[in-house]
C-alpha cells in the first residue's frame, strides 16, 4: 500500500508541471495586461516597462515558466501583483474557509444522499420513492446561486435565524453548506438508489434472505457495502469539484475563500495567485482520488490483490 501511495504521489509531479504550463499559456493568451491594470491607462511607457521588468513579465514565456518551477520546488509560488503578499500566504488565508465549507457540504450530502438512496431503493415504487426521485431531480436542476438567494430570503430576511453574509462562526456555515450540498446530494442519492437496486437483486442477497437473515441486516451488511463501491467514486469526484467550484456560493454569502480569491485574481490579471489556486486545487483533487482508491481496498477485498 505504501509503495502504491508513493507511486501516485510521484505521478503528481508531471501532472502539476503540465497543468502549470497550460495555465501559463492560457494566461498569456488572455486579453488584458496586469501592468496596465496596476498602473492605470495613463502610466508612462517608461513606468510600464519598469514594472514589467520588476514582475519578470519582460522575459520570454518559457523563461518565466522555468523560473516559476525553480521557485515552486522550494515552496515559493511568487507574490501577488495586487496585494504584494506571498501567494502561499494568500492560499493559507483563504483555503481554510473553502475546505471547511466544502467538507461540511460533502458530509451533509453523503449522510442525506446515502440515506435517501437506501430508503428509496428499499421502498421501490412506493410514495416515498416517487417523492424522493422528484426531489432529487429538482435538486439537480436548481442553480446553486438561486437556491442560495432563496435560503437568504427565507432564513436571513423573513426569519432571521442565520446570517446571510460573512464568516467566522458556525451559524455562518449553515446556509452556504446547505446550498453547496444540494447538487452532490442529489447525485449521490440517485446513484445509491440504482446501485442498491442492482445489488439487492443479486444471488447472494437472495440467499441471505432465504437463510432467514433479518432484512435490516441484509440491507446494511450485505447489500450496502457492495453498493457503495461506485458511490465512493462519485463522492471523491464531487468533493474535488466542491473544493474548487464553490465560487458562486462564496460570492453570494461573502465568504473569504479561494473562490472569491480566484475571481478577484482573474479580474485583476493577478497571474501568480491564479497559478497558485489552480495548483492547490489540482493537488487536493489528486489526493482525494488517492483516498478514494484506498477506500476501495477496504470496501472491496477483491481490489487488494489487483
């Protein structure tokens, strides 16, 4: 297992190199000049040239990339053009809020989604099943920003239970976590239901029932563990998506996370910050998928010999 984890982590290096180079090229092709945004339209050509030299933007693109890699391996991702702070510090300042929000949303999505999927599968074609399927379809279709606004109107304006803006207390976490969890919750519930239905029609489940094992034990011990195998994959992918894709939620609720940091950096052509956020998201996504693969070994013993 340790050798497998080591190989995966080593494989992260070329992935980061490829992604960072793609980001370099994409930023170079994007319209707008960070120096012009920093100094203003009326800056003299001499001031613009001096600032470009100071930021290293006067060098060829490949030279800039090699300099970036040389500093990155030492833990230096550069300095923000706009704030003047180290990118590492900017990530440390904002990543906590994003990771906390995404983790809370995913825990909520897993607990509710798996439960709903199990109940819907066990009560197939019942009123509960029909209601949950319609509800899941609605959650998949709802735009996150629209649901977030509805939650603010309902639970911050009409009934002032939770704050609608800011960060720092558990109350600030409730509404954005609910808004962010709806889509992965619906996906997990749908997949859990279909996977449970497939497993519950298998021979070993029928054999367990014929042996007189209580239905609750059959569902939770024999069916659920095997039904969770494809669900774990989806949970990993959805969690990675939440970490890097909570831009709208953080913007609506005024959360100082990486989503807002990324939007601000793109608007201001703050290239070092954009690169830092992308690389951080890539590392998180790869680590989450590594954890998913390790969970496979525990859930499915057949994978241990693979």
